[in-house]
């Protein structure tokens, strides 16, 4: 009979960020549905290795005494929100691969680069060499991969601790903790040019390096768990496995625009105006909490007007997104009015309907009241080929919206808070 798996789910608390509400939900409400028993623990420290070691000590104390003994140590950082039942996926994959440590691939908080907190390298003090893996690189690998898939020579797979599991039943765990467990290294020296420099090796990479080099532990990373890393916005570890190209039958997004759209939609309630056959809808719904999309589904404003509703439905179904997409059939002005009457609110709105100025202006003005304070509006085809879109965006800026980035012809703006008047 298979052993009942019991996770100890630890949460380190640190810094001014606190805990994102979606991470709290994942920690308390949607961690596991397969494990009848799960132990939870927290540790507070301004020093990350100290928090991690405190949590590991809690887990091992439970494991070494009579009663309910955890089989796995699981950790979740307060700025990371994994998908529902993420602990079940971690345990399933660590059991299947027989790894000692398994970590979800987590993107870093950057709008400029595609790097993750998973790396490949050799850690040797000041002579260390490593590189971060990109999200795109990880997406091209098996959903769960090991160093054998990516490393050469003395390189090791360097894991992240943001959403990870350790098998407490394996013999290496306690000796590893007795050597210091999670630790941080910082090295300073004077280089050949006479300048001081330093390198700091983080506790997560050192954890996986020590486990592999000192104890021969198998380490694995996975993109099977959908993760959102929260900062000013949400950063997703998976892009949709749709390969859009310009003038595709599904729509007219380039691949870089599609990736940017997925990133901005991550973890948000999304409103879309203009779905066509569902390319942008599916791209956003793969990463968003939910997408409400508005279209007449008759292909108006496209080179080949036709009934697009059957293809839209099929595309959404083919990606298993029926529960995450709510299509609204009708004129955008009418549907947006209905949504306002219901006091609907959204974090992110994407407008890609008819491109003449009057239509774009009407869509923007209809969407604007539905976007929450500090929310975002994105428009496609913001280029000289579509002066109507350009003019509508300029008017948004005049009303206090700030352009955050433009990828291809996709422009993203954020509502700026009004300044409060303070009487002397």
C-alpha cells in the first residue's frame, strides 16, 4: 500500500512586501485536495536563510517525533501565487521523478528580460560562473526537467525556493541541515585592475549546489505548476503554448506581442474588446484569473467578415479554457453599458476592436470606468498605420494615463492616482 504523503507547508515572512492575497489563498485554501493532513508553519526573519532554516527545523521536529510525521517539506514565498492544488502537483512530480528537491520555475520581476530564478552553473566562491534560464528556454524543455537535460561538465541545476518541495524521507536531508542547511555566501576581492568587487551566492542556489555536490541528490525543476510572481504587476512562468504569427488565421498578434499580453494579463481579471477567433482571448485566459470578452463575432473590420463564433468556441475549448472565458456577444457600447450597470470591475482591459477613431474612442471611454484604480488598459495596433488608435491613446494620456511600455504595436497604459488636496 502506498504511503500517505503528508506535506509540511512553510511560509517565510520577510520585508515590506508582506503576503500577496493570491499567495495567501494558495497557502491556506487551495494547496492540496489529495492530502487529508497538511501541517503549516511560518517563520519571521529579515534574513532569508534564517527563515528557511527555521521552517526546516519545524518540519524535522515534526518528522522526528511520534504522531503525525510530514514526508515532505514544502515552501511558498509570500509574493508567489501558484495554481490551485499546487502541493499535489509538487508531490506527484517529486515522487514520479524520485528527486530529492523539486522547484517550480519562477520568473524574476522584470519587464525588460525573460529570466527566471532557475539557473545553470558552477558555484565556487569568487570563481563561480552561472547563467539564469529564460522562461522561453524552460518552456522548450520537458515540463519537469533535471540537470541531465540542461547541464554540461561540472554544471549543476540551481533551483529557486519560492515554490518548492524537499523529500524529508531521504537520507541526505539531516546531514545537510547539520552542515548549515540554507546558507548565504558573499565574497569580496581586489581584481587585477585594482578595483574591489564582490559576488553573492544566494541561499537557494547554494542549497541545490550543496545537495548535488556533497550528497548526490537529484534536483528537478518544473513548469507544470502555473506560477505568478507578484511585484508591480504579475509575472507568469508559462506562456501559452500557442505559436502565433503575423496574419495567422486566429488573429494578428506577433509572438512578442502575445508574450507581452500574457505577462500583463497574469493573475488579473481581464476585459477584452474584440476577440475575433480567440487568439488573444486564449493567450490571456491561460494566465489570467478570468477573461470577459466582447465581440459581435461577425468578423467586421477584418479583411474577411464572416461568422467567427463557431471557431472562437472551438479554439477556447481546444485549450480547455471554457471555465476561464466569458464571451459577451453584441456591440461593445451596449455590453460595456450593461457591465457598468452591474458595477463590474477589471484589473486589465485589452482593446482590439474596430480601428477607426470614433470606434476606438467609444471603446476606450466605455472601458475606462470599468478599470480599477491603478489598473491597466492595453491597445493593439498603436502605430502610424492606425491613426485612430494613436489619437485615442494620446487622449488617454491627456486624461492622466501613463504609458508603461510598447511591444510591437501593443501599448500598455496605467491609470495614475489623483492627487489629494490637503489644506494647510
